[in-house]
C-alpha cells in the first residue's frame, strides 16, 4: 500500500468515525477505529480514551438529535483533519469544529478537537464556512 493509499483510507476512517459518533454508534466507532492505548487532548475530559468515550456517550444522551456536516477533510502523513459544522439540536446552537486525528497501523491513536460556537448574527459576512 502506498502512502497515498494509506492517507485516503485514514481520511475515510476519520469521516466514518465522526459520523458514527454523532449517530450515537460510539461503541462501534471505537471498535472499528480506535486504538485504546492512544490518547486525546480534549481539555474538558479526563485523560484516556475510555474517559473520552464515556463523554461521547453522555453527550449523545443530552443531544440525541445532533447532526454533523463534514465540510473539509485534509491530511498529511499520519495526520487527518476534519472541519465540520455541528448542530446540537435541530434549530439550535451551531458549532464549528476541527478534529485532528493521528493514525498508526490504520487506527486512531491520538485526537485533538477545537470547537467554537457560530453566532447567529455573524459580524463576518464570509461566515464560518
């Protein structure tokens, strides 16, 4: 497999992982894509991927109608970034998110996320996307 082939697979895996998590299929997402020995860098969740998984399950219970639209996916080497629009509740708060994933042997071994609310009345007419 070439580096280009591996990167394409990682980009697909990142998309599938995010879509599964937002759909509430977190156990499946972790089983298919996560190396549980990896780590995450979400400052609001205790260390360890088991803690992040529990946080994702809790988030889904609070926002079962959450939707994600992945707008951009880029990658280089073992890193893939996904830029997404997230709606927590239909008609509710909108978020702009960037998730960064590091892959090893086809599995996610490290994650970062940066999330910010998108104001309803944007001063920037170019928008968040």
